[in-house]
């Protein structure tokens, strides 16, 4: 496994990232995420390698980052420890969280939805891609309309306002099953802006690139990452 520290000054001004930089940044991202996730009731992040030899021979990056089984309360008003939690259409705390004793008690109801998030590398666009799927406590996959109802209001607004962000369904290249993804059109322009304006030369590492990218795209699907992730070493 690659070390958490990254080489300086590797990022390109066009907003893309090469396969080796993605792998380096992904391992560093996972290490940093896992150092904070348990404090925020979030699942751990892991790097998964492809078990398919034919896939490995045809792709430059042979694995992806996985954040699996995040929970969201999906009923209109759910009581937790005496407090009312609003439906996902309104502003709320801890939109996604890990499985806790509270959600475990609700597993036999339709009040909990689970989401898996995978971060892959696009050989065509040379940028990270976010794939995700939602499912109920009985394992039934969620439709796009159900997923859209789970999104908080600000996420729905971002999907409407930002032309580069729209949800589409594509085959997961590692799992060969349909997953939802944020279409990559325009992402390199976004990253070009971030690389050239927000990331200083000292911060221009694969790790910072991936964290900056995820900080933006996670807002679209209502996932709030730990604030500690945004703090440079």
C-alpha cells in the first residue's frame, strides 16, 4: 500500500489526474478518512482490487475506493432519542451515517435506506467518478425517484443549477451491474478551476485533489464529509 504522504507538484493544470496519481491519492484518502470516520458514525473506506484478470488487462487502474452501507432515515418524521428528525427534503444533521444501534432497531421497517459509494477512475476522462446505489433494509434496490426523494433540498437544487451534475445509470465496470453515477461531463473543468485557484502548489498533491473533488461531488448527493478531511497535514 502506498504511504499517506504524497509527492508535491504532480497535478496537471487541465484538471485531470493520471492513473498512478489516482491510486496514490486514493490510498491516502482512505487512510485519512479512516482516521476520522468513527468519530462521525461513518463506515470505513477501503481500496478494493478487481478479481477479474481480463478486466485488469484492459484497464489502467485495477481497483476502486469503497464506502459501503451508509444509512439514511427515509420516513417523513422519525423519532430518535426523543428528537424529531426531518425528512431528507429539509436541512438535517448527519444526512448519511453508519449503522448504529438506532438504525439496527429499525432494520425491519422501511424507514432506513442504505447507500454504497464507490470512487473509480475514468480512463476516458482521466478524472475520478462517483458510482452509487441505494437499497432498502430488505435488499431491494431503490429507483431513481426514491433516491431523489432521499436527497436534501440543497442537493436537489445543485442537480438543477449545475449543468455538469446530473445522475445517470451506467454499468459498474468492476461489478457488471447497473449503478447510478454523476456524469463526468464538466468535472475536469471544475477540477481545473480548483487546481489553478484553490490548491496552492504545496497542496497540489493527489490526496488533496481527491479530497477537493469529493468535497464538491458529495454535496450533490447529500453526503457531508468530516471537516477534518479538508485540513491539510
